[in-house]
């Protein structure tokens, strides 16, 4: 039986895919759960039109994301951290800290979109920021001691 998926289904396909499944699987599980609809000729036409419109919208989203990524690549953040003994910092610098610094610069980035290695020492690191599905930018993160940042500001 040919169906159109309305949602991503693991080991079967992604949203808007047309797939062939056994009749019982479609009638007893996928369609009642709202995961799929029957692939009638009219449903296929509607799907084709929706995909065409979606492609146009997605092209604009990708262009906007690439522009944002280019801006982010030029950004360099300085985060002050309290130092403990032996040059280690208390706690760690997290994606939430990076998101807060970016928000202060006018970028609205969710901390979930920031990939950052665990930072527990001073130095320069890179944070990867996902702007859209396959578009990402990189921000340099300088971690300095709190006293050093105050001296640099003067």
C-alpha cells in the first residue's frame, strides 16, 4: 500500500516521503496514529504543490542562515572566568555563557544550537553554531581571568 508520511517515522522514512508498506501496518498503525495518509492521486498533487512552495521558502531560509553564519564567523567573544589554584577555572564555560554573550551583541542564538567542547581552562576555543539544518558558523571564544578582563577594559 502506498502512503504519504506526515511525520518522520524511524526505519521507514521522513515527512512527505511516499513509501510502500504492508496494508495492515498502514491501516492499523500509521494512518490512525496520524503518521501517514493514503497516497491517492489528489493527495500526491497536493504534496507536489506543497513541496514546491516549501522549496522556495527553504531557499530563503538557507540564504538568511548563510548570511548569519558569515556574520558569526567574524565574531570573537571574551568570557571572563574566576580562576582557582593552578590556573584552572571554577566550573566551566558553557554554551549558555556563549549564548548570553552573543545576545549582548544582538544575535539571538539558542544555547541548544551551540556546540562547544568542555572548557575548564584559559585559552582560545571555537564554538560551532548551527544556523539552519546544514548551515553552521564558528565563533572564537577567548576565556580569560576575571582580573585580566578588567585591566583590558581600562
